[in-house]
């Protein structure tokens, strides 16, 4: 697979989201420095505080180990960050979500009244068990919608996380529609007065690409 590098400060990370398959021993992520200065790279795997309410920023060392966690990446050079499975088990009937965090700290000569800032990027890291029921490629189109008062509720019947990149209700976009967990739901306040709610949505696939639109109509 050819890595799709994403810019991160002056550093480029080989991907936009990452999937660790159950049968894999290690996930290798290339990181490149096309810049003219050196960087100190610090990477961690965390619990997914950005995407799951109530989750903390705690390290996920019981589940994943990163090597090397801290290294210097010189100008024009490339390295590999490896994520290795930890000792603790994870659910086998659904995906689990983690956060892959990368901080790039510029290595520059100190100047009077100057400050060097670390730029941090966070990526979704999915742990995917083997032999899950269904097809991950069509998980986004299998969402089920229902109306409850002024709210519409999206249910995810599958074992995969579904990231909604676009959600439109009667032609109006919903800001930050979020991600629906396996066998979970997400509620949106929309379509308060309309007799029919026309819903269109798009998701992101494993490579961060947009899926086609899917649609549903809800009648009061």
C-alpha cells in the first residue's frame, strides 16, 4: 500500500487514519521530514478523548506500545513509528477506537525572546477484530434513522465505527455530525417543523476518502 502522507508542522505522517487488524503483530507508520530543520518527534497512543464523550487523555499502554516513542528526525530524513499490541485484550465483536498522537518539536538555535512550540496532530486508530459480521465497506449506508419529537436519531447496527463527514437535513448541513460507535446511536436536533425529514449523509472510508451520498426520508 502506498502511504498517503499528511502534513504535520514541517513533518509528514503516512496516513490520515489507521487500522490495526487483530491478526497483525505490528502497524508500521512512516514519518518524513521534508523541512530544512530538525524535529524531535514524540508519539503516543491514547484513549480517544476527542471522539468519545467521557474518555480521558490517558495513555493506552495496556493495549498498544509505540516504538520509538521519542526520536530525532533530521531534515530530509524518514523514519518508521511502530505500534505493537499490548498485553490486554479488546472486544472481539466490534471495533475499538484509540488516538494516535504525534508531536513535532522544532530543533532551532535559541534566540532572545523566542519560543519554540510543539505542534501536535491526532489521528484515529481503529483496532479491528477478524471475522466481524457484515462488510465494512457498506457500514455507512446501513445506518438506520428515526424521528423522535424534534430530534432525529441515527443507529449503527454494525460492528464498525461510522464517521459522518457530511449530514444534511432538508438541505441544511449539520455542523460536526461526529462518529457513531458500533451498535450505538447519535442524536441530532433537526427537522423540528417539517412534515418530512429528508436526510443525506456521507462517511469516510479506511483511507479517509468520502463515500457516495446515502439518503433516507422520515415522515411524522
